[in-house]
C-alpha cells in the first residue's frame, strides 16, 4: 500500500466563527483572493472555532 502525500496548505486569513455575519467575511475574503488568481477556499477549524481561508499553494 502506498502512502498518500500530505497536502500542504497555507492559511491566508482567520475569521472568528462567532462573527455576527457568520462565514460571510471569510467567504468574501476568499472570493477576493480567487479574483486575484489565488485558489482560496474557506474551511472551519473546530478546535479554534474559526473560519480559515486556505490555499494549497505555499506563500511567503
């Protein structure tokens, strides 16, 4: 059995899950990043109770 390589993700920005607008700020930030050519998406980090905008590419 071959091992699946670990996927490297970079967190671009963090937004609190308790925000009155929910995930909208994270979704808007991710959309702006995609408009600039970065493959960004929103994921929920249950441990920290935050929405994370992540990309599968590395950034400095």
